[in-house]
């Protein structure tokens, strides 16, 4: 059975972009769960990657100490972040 040809409209690209963005935003919590994974590896005395320091873990999370609470734009949710950008 032959499938009918699909004609894409200009709005389709925008919709696909939003769907892709929502997909990746949905993956962020899954990535955060892996925060206990090391961000570096040592092979034969050579360090590859980024080691956490006194500021806390790479990428923030539990134990991170340099939290910014003031600035030109203060946001508390995704909509505010998108507006500030």
C-alpha cells in the first residue's frame, strides 16, 4: 500500500522545534539523576575531564556553593527564563 505524500508547511518546522525542545527538557531530570557519576577519569596518572573543587560538583547540584540569587534577571520558572533570554 502506497502512503500519501506529505507536504510540510512553514508552521511544521516550528512545531518540530518545540517538540524537540520539550523532549530535551524532559530529559534534563534524567541527566540530573546521574549527578553521582564522576566527571573525570584518571588513566596512568593523567586526569581526563573536570574535577570538582571547593565550589562543589561540576554542573551544580547538591553541595554546590556558588548559587546566584541576584542579577539583572531573576527567574523562578521556565517561562520567566525564556522571557529573560
